[in-house]
């Protein structure tokens, strides 16, 4: 891989990460809508069948956010 393609991948990852943070905070700066709630039972079903990373991607949250939500609900992963 060339240096330019690595730089492009890094910029894409940063932009994707920033979008994830905005979505978790309720959308872009012009949106006042809160993030949608996640059903804990459904989240656990996804984690048990797909794994933590795939479940987090399916729910549109980060792995760390999903783990924290499940831990808070008394279901540590």
C-alpha cells in the first residue's frame, strides 16, 4: 500500500468515528432528536449470536458503548 492510501484510510476511519459520536449524542448539530433507545434483550441476543463487534455495528453504536449499556443493565459481556 502506498502512503497516500494509508492516509485516506486513516481519514475515513476518523470521519466514521466522528459520525458515530455525533449519532450517539443525538445527531448533527442541527438535529435536536435524541438517540433511539436500544432494547437490552435484543442487544444480548445479537451479542450471543453474532458477537460483540457485529452486534454493536448492527445497533449503530460503538463496542464500548454497547458494553457499558449492557453492564449498566446488569448483563456484563
